[in-house]
C-alpha cells in the first residue's frame, strides 16, 4: 500500500449507520470487559428476537434462551446482524430516548467488549480469523470469541492478509464534503503479525 491510502466507507446512507460514522476516531473513556482464556466459551445459546415487524438492522432486539426466557431485554439494544449469541453479539446501544448510540460487541451478560469498526454499511468483516475492534478511539483486533488478542492502540489498522496487517500510530482521517467517504493518511505505516509483533523488512 502507498503512504497515502484511501478507503471508501459509504456508511452514511441510512440514519443508523451515520451514527457509527460520526463516532469514528473519537477518543473516549468508556469501560470495557476483557474476556480471558477461562471464559471465552459459553454453553448458553441466545436467540435474537424483535417486537417489530422484521428483524433487520436497527430493529429493537432482545436475546432469549432456547427455553424462551428473556436474558437480554428489549429497550437496550438494536439489531446489528447477530442472530445467535454464543460468544458475543454485535448490537447498537439504544439511548434513553430510543435514538441510536454506539455500535458495540457484548457478551451474554451484557458486558461491552469493544466498539465495532463499521465497514460497508455494517460491522467490519473477519479476515484470517481476526476482526478489527476499537476501544476509546484506538484500533486493535478481536478473535471469534470476542477476546481482544491484539491491543487497541493504533490510530488505524487494516485487515490481515497473508498473516500480516498494516497499522499506524499516527493517522489523519479526512472526510469528503458529503461526509460519505473517508481518506486515511499516515507517514508511519508498518506491518504486524497475528501476535502483534512488528514485521521486519516488510515491503509496503
């Protein structure tokens, strides 16, 4: 990749997604829960249900057990693509006035694991077993269990490809005049491996 890199994130086409865009790259002081090796897997399976006509992005969502018990009630979250919560769910937090808040990953106990990096009108995709995750404005990587496996310390990070990802501690985020596309620039890109170690002699 070049020093000046462009990523087109057309995320403000719908109201719920513009909320995610506007929160991008802001430094905050939110608290997060760290899943450890002793608690990544749960036998409890929770199913997403809605009291609206369709279970679609932005609909009010609750998560119930297989027996039909409500574990995560309505009025807290909106649906963001997770039909079955085993390890974690991607959801949109609902504010007290029912407007959309942060995009977050939560576990079955409603602990917030990290903020979701938005891409392509939804949550970021997994690449080589890892997904980009954000904590208080900094980006790292989470695994399929919702565990942060590479700390959220970068200003910006790209997906993993062939075992390495390009990251930077110093990124400049530029939006176009329509607030639809984002340009990420940095003079200090470098590669890391899946252990978070800097890759030496990687060709940019």
